[in-house]
């Protein structure tokens, strides 16, 4: 027995109308306020099509008429705006020490932020999800919003993440975080669309949205701090790789230093050398070899070491120049494979002027495939802003679901 014959909806009027509505809604959200004539010019649609779609958006209460605007000599334009207050977005950053939150309207305008420290708390996936749900309820209520107005949540995690399935492979610094179905757990707790993504990937999106990578279509963000990782954007899209591990450069093998195979729950060879802990260890060894009498040399934090290198102090300069040479090698290797136009250096080590200055000097020796180098400009806010950027891309489809 043959089944009922089905046909593709491609080209049907309802689908075309929705496609046009998605386009205009995105343009309105980005513009804030504009006229129908502006939408005709920007979208390339005919005036009757724009009028019909705007009528649908008005009836769905997604846009609001604002009356006539200023005239340039002809008929005054009828202005409309996207109703950004119709709902809200939440971004969440999970770390070993704290969970941070950013609440915005549907245009990405900040409404509230908060941070919950994990010291003394259980950090199992169930406990962290309960914490997230409770804090979201609190900040949403504080803004006079209802829970069902939360339309999307994007969570950033310091781990390899299967974005399609919303599964976090492992976070060794938290309790029992192995193959965690975080998306489904959060969706049950929060009740909205949920996306889970690697935090460095989100930091790259944040820098592209409003930081050092604005306008770039292909670039790499390298974060160097407590960990070392990269977020890769190619032709305007995050690149994850076949097994979601693209950008895990902390596990790169280092010639003449280590050929150890990558192990998921341990520092990689590159991470052990470049991370804050690795630099501090090298600083202690270097000062001991130089016989320095610097008081408290063993307790100096990584920022102080970088500051001393910038001032030209010999021991610190030696340590940082060694790391800069390794970073430059990584950048050259990435550039020969991906050829990005820009590399953004982030993290407390990566964005420090001392390291960036030495890296640029090292790169002067290369004759081609050398990208521009820029310091990340958003700091700790990059992950949360990148998560909002990702949520904003999904908003038109959430507001106008498939019929």
C-alpha cells in the first residue's frame, strides 16, 4: 500500500510570505525605526509586497506604527518600528568559578546583568541548571517581565560541545560534567528555545558583533588565559569541525617539546606552556636561574609579569618573548591553513599589550599569509554578547514559526 503523496511547500504563497516577513523583520530589528519606503529600497521587494507583509506583522503585534516622519519635500513617510519589548533574550556563561547572566530586549539592548558564584555550591549539571532557572526567574521578574516572554537562551560553556544535540562533552572543573545533555536539561527548566555553544566561539561572535572583529567575515579569535582555545569564523559562520573540536588549539603538539596525544581531561601541551599557570611556572624557574632577589617573585600573578615585560624588566621580558614566539608560530600555522584576514587575541594573557607587541615583531619575519593582529576589546563581556548575537539571529524564526 502506497502512502499518501506529499508535495514540497517550496514556492507556495504562505511560505513565500513568511520568507518575506522574516527578511523585513530582520531589517526592522537592525534599523530600529524606518519607513515602508526604506524597506522597499533595502529589501528589493515591491511596495505592495512590503505593505502586505507589514500588515501581517502589525496584526501579529510585532511592529508598531509611529506616525509620520520628517518630510524631505515630498509626502511625509509613515514610520514603523520593531517592538523589541515584545520579549527578551538571556545569555548565560558557565565557568568553574561562577555563572553570569545577561538579559536583553529583542534588539540586544541590555536590561539586566548578574553573576552567581559557585563557591560552596554543588556544581553538578542538575544543580547548575536549577541555579540558572532560578536566577533567570529573578532577573526577568525584576524587569517586570513574564517568564513566557523569555524567547531564547544561549549558554556558553568552556568545553567541546555538540551544538546539534546540545551535549557538553566534559568540564573537568565541575562535578560530573561528562556527556551532559545540557540543552534538553535547560529547556525543561526554562521552557524556551535553548542553544549551547563553546564559550570561545561565542566570544568570537561577540567581538564580531561589537568588538575588534566588526565587519570581518573570516577571522580567528585566540583566547589565552587560564586555558587556551580558538574560535574560528569562516565566511561569516562559526566553524566547528567534523567532531566539534575545531579551535581546541590548547592540545596542539609542540615540536621539540611534546608529542603527547591529546587527553580530554588534562591540559594540552600548548595550554600547559601558554596558560596563566604555565607562564607563572616559567617565571619562577627563570627568576631562580637568574638568581634574582626579587621579593615575593614566586607569588607574582600573570598580569604583573606581563606588565614588567612591557616595562623592559629582563626576567619577565625573557618569559613573555618565549611565549610570544610560540603564539606567532600558532598564528602562522593557522594562517597557512585558513588564511584569515584577522586574528583577535583575547584572555588576560592574549590581549595584554606586551604579548601582542612581541607577537607582532615575531610575525614581521613571515613574508606572506600574515593576518592583522588585534586585541579583543570586550573582555569578560565577549561571551555573553556573542551569545546574544546568536540569539538575535534566531529571533525572526521564533517570532514567525513555520505554519
